[in-house]
């Protein structure tokens, strides 16, 4: 099915099941420990050996020698895999650095060896006994220094095409010079880690020349393809199965070392091998959200209308890597006739930078939405009103393109009313509560909506049960539940009559989980398959009317009503289809919007920052399940607190690695850090997006949170911090005297 014209009325609009706050259909399995995760696939592979990965001790250079003899002779050791015996490995299309180093080393903790042994402890002990000699080469590890020689680099828009490296509309320089009120400020965001709870993990087994990996992955088809490429296998000899994933946040979008090395270890030993990457390797072995240096210039007239916007971002990456597209939202969020956006990419020899939840916008809004707060203050305007008067209903770069739906103003206004924004004192440092300085902050939220081709297969059984199969993943997001709701709505049965099977490359290829495209795209694929199944059911039951109703387990037309299960009396009915998109996203800009409001308390003596209250108002099309969507948004808001106040991979600029590479040194929020959180969804249905009329929401919840917190801190203290994370050392010396 092709989605190329706006959706009309369809069975989803009944919203008997879709749009309801159903509990997770996989919830009981998760809390009873019966949902199988990659490292615990005893159900399919009871006798796996254990693999342990040794990471490179240098950031850049060459392996000049590997002595494995001692390790090989240790008790229980079955095999040691290095580049010397791994055979030819080809770089997958989605990987920038190789997943097994040798002889050259591209980044710190790049895998140099895998030990396979009878137990985890034996494998780990033997890995410590491998002696590797390195020839270390000089590398670039300091973004601020490398930024001076950074090159302009185009970004990717939602169609995957390259946008120009410097995007100019009107005359930015002239308008900025002429503007009576201007801001020119630079903001920085640090390198961040996904820090998902489940590490990279794979159990691998060969049957003859066919490989199966039970792994933790967001994108089954990408990973199957890249695993086949890496190992030089035909794609149909590789099966990837990932039914449950313990968090990903972009870290599990791609094939990683655990899957490749488990496959190689299993080949070398002739036994299944399982690997869970040890936590201290996760931070430098994997991808991360790259640090940015962002310069923003705003010019406005005295009424507060922006006349000029410029946003330039510099980030770094390994040779061949991509930039952090932190200027994306600035192309679309506010009106102004004169605009400039540019991205610069420096070569760094740190681990690969890549997508982390809301790549681009998460970092970009951390800067842009502080700049908007600073500009509002210069103009003497309320920051909510300043954003509202600069709203646009069309793509500011291409005014002939309207937004499919854009309720940013309503998000801001409703949020201000709900949060009690009128209590804010525009003069910073004025509100006190005992020893604490109290501040309120706001930021707009923006994240593009992306649709990806997505297929599904649905089967109606004799028992009337509808089974859905698609390689879509559930990374904690609720995919099982919203897919079950979609099939239930389409086939007119209760959600308890639907079985959802996900994450297996034997199933039809879905959009996968990434870029907040998963929910809308994958349910649209299920919709398409269900339309076909409805047709097959109607034909089997001899309905002549073009579109009978499917409701309450029955198929109805006029006064004829037949039990749905009767259609499968003589055998299962199976239908498969793919939803694909064309055209509408070029004609209409499809984005999601929101507003974040935050109250903070800053200890007047120590400068410690605590978040007290958070509110997100989201406009993201139809909300398929308010309960799972809310969980996505509060999780994202929590991640936003981490980004604002804690998270920072500290770079050792001499030796080129992230120093704090464990969960003790890399701080993320814990329960005690998170206060009252409230989420409001505007009642929307976007017919330009899909038959589901839904959009992404899982990343929107993160976009803007950091700046809302930073703005609240400024409102509390009067000290403007432009470098994330906002730690107390950055404002302590300038706090109001007590
Ligand atoms: Mo998302 S960073 O595309 O998993």
C-alpha cells in the first residue's frame, strides 16, 4: 500500500482499541523474567560458551604483535579470535570503524581479541593474559582545537538526501547588521553515552553455513545486511532475532562487535557462543552522541520579530563519519526572512559519533532554546510570548510548503496555563524558598517526523486469533502493545485475541526502531497488511459489499453478520503488505511540537541544582496509546535532566578516550533526581502522515528539556551557563551573595 494522499476516514478512526491506555501486552513476561533477552537464550541455545572481548589500549596506531600463547593454554579456553585468524572481514555500510581492529587501531577500546571459554570468568582471566604490542600514532582528540580546521559538511534530511553545507535564505549578514536587537553567543554540549541498561549482547550459533544471532538490536534488516557483508555471507544465510531489547537510544541501531565476534567465536569453536559486553568497554567501544560547539546569532526588530537567524554547529568524528546535525530544527522552528545554517565537521580519533535519541535536535535545541531565552530578555519580552510571535505555519525556507499540522502555540499557551507560568518573576534571582533560589524555564520542543517503509504479515487462525509478524523491534517503547492495538482495531477483535511476534529477520521487514519513526511506520505496515486480510476475509465469507464492518469479532454488512473466525474454518488466512510513502512529506513539512516547562531550586550556598517540577505538552498527531506514549515522554524528560545537569563523557585529550567509562563515572539521573513530571498530549490526528494519523513522540520528549532547565537555572540565579552539563562549579562563584 502506498500512502500518497491524505488519509480519509478509516477503521482506525473508531478508536475502540487504538488511542486507549492499554497496559503493555508484554508487561507480565518482562516482570516475571520470561521475556527472553539476548544473553539468556537458554531456551534456544542451552550450551553456549562464553566470550570476552579485549579492547584496544591505544586510540590510534597499529598492533605490532599479539601474543596469545599463555592465554590459549589457560584452563577452559576454547579459542582466541584476533584479526590474524578471523579471516577477511568487510566493513558494513552502517559502520564507520571496523568492529575488530588489526593491524591498525582506529579508536580506544576497539575490539582486538575475543576469548571463548567454558565460563565467563575463565574467558575474562585469559583475556587479561593476552599480550598486545602497539605502535602508537598521534591523533586528534580535542574538538575545540580541531574545530579550527573543520570542514563544511552537509546534513541529511528526512529523505536521506544531502542538504547543502551552508544553507542561506535572504541576506543574513545584512539583516543581522541592521537589527536593533541582536545576540551572538556560543554554546557547547559534551560527548554523551547512550548508557542503556542492557549492554551489547549476542548469542550466536551456526547450523552448517547458516548463522543465527540472538542479539539486542533496534534495526533487524540493517543489521542482518551488515552482518552478512562483514562476514562475507549471503544475506539468506544470516538470521537476526531480537524480540526484547533492554534499551538502545540509538546505540543499538547498528551491527556492533558483540554480534560479529560471537559469530566468529562460534565458528572457531563449533559451539554456540554468547557475549555480553562488559560495562567498562561499552563507552569507548560503541558509538556516542558527539560533542558540539554551536554559534547562534539572532537579530530582531523592537517588536520582537526575528529578522535574522544563524546557527552554525561544529562537531567531530572519525574519518568517514557524519556530523551532528544540530542545526536541523533551526531551519524550521521560527520565522525570519534572513537565515543561515551551517555544519562543520572536524576529524577526531575518538570513538565513532553517531545517532543518540533525537540526534540533531536534542543537541541543537539545547543551544537554540537558550539563545531564544537570552533574546527574549534583551527584548524585555516574556519568553513564551517571544516564541509565539515568531511562530510560522510554513517551512521558512520554502514558504510554499505548509506544515501538515503545527500547534506549537497551543503547546506553549496550554503549558503556561497548566504550569503556572504567570508566577515567574522575569527578574532573575528574585524568588527564594528558604536556602534555595527558585527559577522557572521554558523551551519549545521540535522533532521531525519520519516515515519509513514497513511491512507486516497477519494471520487469522481457526480460533479467531490474529497473529502479527514483523521484524519491528520493541526497545522498551511499547511496540508490542500498539501493534496489537492496531491489529485488534482493524480486525474488530479484542486485544486479547491478537498475538504479536517481533524482531525476527524471518518476518517481513519493518521500519525498525529509530528516529521516533517506529510507532507510526510499523503500525501503518500492520494497517496495510490488515486491509489485505480484511479483503481476504470478506471474499472468503462471500461479502459483496466493498467494505464490511469488522466489529466485536464479527464481520457485518447490512443485516448480515458472520463470526470472523468462520473465515478461517477451512484453513488460516494470511495476508502480507508493505506500507510505503511518497510525495506528501515533500508537499507538507511533517514535524512534532511541544513545550517544556521546568521549575528548579538552586542551593544559594552550594549552587547545587535540583529540578522540582517538569511539564511537557506534546503535539504529535494521534497518540496510539497514551500510557506507553507518556512513558516514552517521561523517560525522555528524565534523559533531558541527565543531559542538562550530569551527562558528560570526559575526554582524555592526551590519550584519546572517554575517561568515565562506567556507570559510576558517567552519571545519569536516578529516581531521587526526578521530581513530579506531567505530560499533556494535545488531541490531534494528522491525516497527511499515515492512515494511523500518528507521528513520533519518543524523541520529542527529550527535545528542548535541557534548555528549559538551563533557562530555569538562569531565572533562579541570574548566572547564564552556556556549557552543558550545568554543574555547580560553573556558576558557584557568581551566585547572588548570601
Ligand atoms: Mo534513535 S537515536 O534513531 O534510536
